[in-house]
């Protein structure tokens, strides 16, 4: 198309159009563009297009105004971009811009089609549009203009707290979301001088903004007008005027209460996971030690017996007795592991029948007599039989475990006192030792799986930490209760309360009502 024809076509266009060369210098304005911008072709010919662009909008992401728009054409899909241009006399005009490019005989041509913005603009998310709309929001505008209404709509309905402060620094505007976060009325917040706040971190952010720097805050904000403590995260940004000077700041505030709750829950779960790993590692260490303890001497004794038999030498009954004791110990450890597994799976079977608790206690004492060494048993019981309904085998297992612990954790020449008594509808058994005792803060945990008190050495005191866990399950399934009272260095007393055969839905008693060491039923 000849130059004259092209010019006639441009002159006939109803929309304002500006043509530039590849260096972004103005080649032509049609009459519609002259009327819109107030400039004549003679005044702008050969001048850079940036003469029509406010200084604050001349560069984006390292590109010039026009090159940035040309680079965004694919993303824009032909949609115009809303920006500000400079009219003659330095007044700003909001327009919609569509940019295109073509190659001619004498090089690249850039065409810029302009259109006045509609009364109610439709903002998009393009970076350039966001910048221009923010500038528009802070520029002086006639009351009730479309831009002002659009800004107010966005400001009030943003899903974050927003507020603006001047150089005083005093809050001059805030939205309702910010009011809800702060717990104070807008009437109180507007006009609040930020320097009156007691939080030094916030004051530092304000000073940074007034110095032209961005700042970030995270902490517990205490309302100055209400007894409200809110965890918040805030981004402080400076606002610059036309002369490049800081005119105040704008702050985006986020209530992070739910995030803090979620974080606390994650930390709790993490701590529990760490504790579970620690318990597992402790258990594996203890189990390895406990299982090796009887296996090693058992292997040695069996090897000695094998050699004697090969040489047809007489066999020492002591070797057999010791080997059998180690086998019994090993079997007990394995049975504890199996019982703990059955309890977790809900498959530990109990066989209830009318039985005498005093007879079960006496049988357990007789069985443990061979294990007591230099310890002494002091057994006290009522003159009459103590009848209950229970599983004799499992109850003997509970009593044997309490006796074994008493022997294990008390001095060799000490006395273990066993008392069986009747209190109302309950039989109350107690096993007291003169041993190392149990720290107060660990007594409740004694009945948990794999737990061992911290003052217990793995090498000095054996056990998998399962006996009391199994005992609690057995006792509670009998309708009873098991608990401990102890002081470090002064021994421990374990109690077992079981309902009598004649009882009807009794409540297990506490030896000392209200004591914190009582292990309540679940």
C-alpha cells in the first residue's frame, strides 16, 4: 500500500492511532489521536513514544512500555490493556491500548490503537494493568469517578487485611477485613499513629517503609483497644509520589491463626513420632539384651552337657536345673511379647470362673520362692477366703509380675510385703518393696507399653517394659484397677483392686482418695 493510501486509511479510522518506527519514535498520529491526546503530529513526529507515557510506567521487567506490550500479545489474546498516557499539558488520561507490529520496506512499524476506557472497567491480572490500576488508585481523581469506585471495590473486598499510612505515620485508610483481624473498630483505627504501638518489630517495619524499603513482620499482635492477641503476617511496602519521594506505606496483613494451629498440630505429631521412634529403639535395645541374657548361658550349659554325654561322664543336675531356668526365662519373655500383641489386636482370651484370690496369691508366692534369693516375703491376709470371679492363670500372671518387679528393684536383703485385704465389695492386694522407687512424673506412664522409668538401667535391671502393660489390661478386664504409689529412694507399692464374687457393679476404691498417683481406668 502506498504511503498516501496508508495515511488516508489511518485518517479515516474512528479510533485514535499512533504509528512508530522500530526505535519506538512517533511517525504518525491520526486526527482522532490528536484530539484524544491534545498533541499534533508536528509536535510529536520523531519524538520517542515514551513522551506519551508517565515516567513510572516506562519500564516493566527490563522492557520498554511498547516492547513489554508486544511481548504480552499472546497472553493478552487481543484484549486491550488499560494504562495511563500523558495528554498535552501533563494531564494523565486513562485509555485502553492495543499494540501490533509489522515489517515494511523501510523496517519495523509499531501501531498503537487507543480507546477511551468504558465507565466501569474490567480489570485483568496482567502485571502492567496491576501497576497502572494501583497508580490510578493513589492518584488524585474526581469524586465518584469509575476508577475510584473500582479501587474501593477491590480494597474493601480483598481477602486480606489492607491499610495505608502516611508519613506521620498515621493510618489513613483500612478495609473491613483488617478491622476484623485487629478486633477494633474502623473509627478507632483510622487516625492511629503507628509510633504509639509497643511492638518494636512493627515500628522497625514502619521506619523501613518510610526510608523507601519493603519490610516483613510476623508475630503476635496485641490490640491496643481490645484484649485480643492475633498471630499475623504482614508485608509493608512504600508508596512513592510523582517526585519519587515516599508518601507513606501500604500494608497487607494476613491472619495466620489457622496456620499456627496447623503448625502446632504438625509439631505435636512430629514429637509423637520422635517419641515412638525413641520407644521403639529403646525396646529393640532392651529386647536384644533380654533375649541374649538367657540364651548365652543356656548355650554354654547345653554345650557342657553335650561334652559330658559324649565322654560318658556323669551329668551334674545343677547344669540341667540352670538350663531349665534360662529356658523358662526365655519362654516368659516370648510370652510377654505374644500377650502384648494379642492385647493390641484385642485377642487376649480370659476364662472367668469363681476362684479364691488368696489361694492364687499363695500359689504365686510359692512359685517365686525359688527366685527370691536373700529377699524376704511378708504376707498378710484375712482369716476367711477371698472369693472373686476371674481367670486364675492370668491373675497369677499379674501377681507374679508384681512380685518379680519388687525383687528386681529392691536390695537383696530387703523385705517384700504382700497384703491382701477386703474393702467393701472389693479385694485389695498390695505389693510393697524397699527399692529405688519411681519418679512422680513417670508413674502414670508405667502402665504403657514398653515404658521403663528413666531411673532404671537397662543392664542392671532386665525386662521388656511389658509386664505392667499386660497386668493393667488383665486387671481392668476383670472390672478392677491397678495403680502405684512411690517416692524415689523409698520404694514403691502397687495396688490391685478386684470385685468380690458377691459384689454388684462396684467402683474400685483408692487407698488414698484424691491422690494424683492413682491410675484411673480407661
